[in-house]
C-alpha cells in the first residue's frame, strides 16, 4: 500500500488532449446485458437455485446461460395439446 505524504500531493492536469487519448470501441459491447422483468414459476426458480447451490454459480447466471445456449443453437419449443 502506498500512502501519500503531505509533500507528495499529486494534482490532476487541468486539461487533457482528447485527440491523443487513442479512443477505441468497447470490445465487450456485444456482451452487454439488458435488465428485464420476467415472470417465472416458483418451481422453475427453485430448480435453478438448487443447481446454483450445487454448482456455485448464481441462479440468475445459470438461467442466462441456459437461455443463451437455446438462442445460440436456435432451439425451438415444440408443444402439443391433447
């Protein structure tokens, strides 16, 4: 740990040359997440919470991973009514 003494006061420059900062695009912009509200059955949440306890991964992350896998593999829900 480095502690500044009273003689070593560091000051910020008053002006920065923005053109020389070498701006670049955020490489993680495609990984950005969007917060939404979704209604999920209690049993489903309990299922993912159980997986969370055994895996050590937060249940919301597990739900996101599962849905991301479905999207990546273009899985479709097949339902039949009898």
